[in-house]
C-alpha cells in the first residue's frame, strides 16, 4: 500500500503500524509505549510516541516522588478509588496541573479523567477505613 497524501484514515493506519512495530522494542527493554496525538498536512504526518520506564512495582519511574509532593501515598499507583459513585484507577500525576494533577481512568469504560489531589486523597483514606 502506498500513501500519496495524508487524511485521517491514512494517519490512523500509519500510527497503528508504527506503534505495533515499536511495541517489540518497548517489550525488549521493559518499557511501556504510549501513542499520543499528532497532526497532518497533505504531504506530512507527525505524531508522538512516548517510552516510559517502569519501577518493579509497575508504577512509572518518578511516580512515587510526584505523589509525595501532592501528599498522596507513594504506593497509590494502580489503586482503585471511588469518586462520585464511580470506580477509577490512579494512573499518573502531573505536577504542572495545579487544579487537577491526578490522572485516573474510569474502570467501567476506560475513559481518562483528571482529579484534584484532595478528592483522591479523601477517596484513598475512605477506602482504607472501609477495608
């Protein structure tokens, strides 16, 4: 298949193929692979792929120190919390996001959300008390 110009379908095809090809490299070195957004013109397509190192516990490298800055437990990566009657899994911390620095994924459909650190900390504390 030859691509002469880029449209959404061609971009999706190329990015999926590139992600599949790089997945073997990520697996070989024990990294995770994340395909991110891109942009295209008629003759060019650019997108971002991020390789991330993981700790032995499965959390991204640097997660524990970022969680500590927000007052979250260092082992909260991957824990399920209940926020507004929905179950979410803690997936990351973005220290540059002042209002909503905690990244979570809704268990029911896999959609990603950002939450305030205080709300997540309260939910973690409630989960400990309930257990």
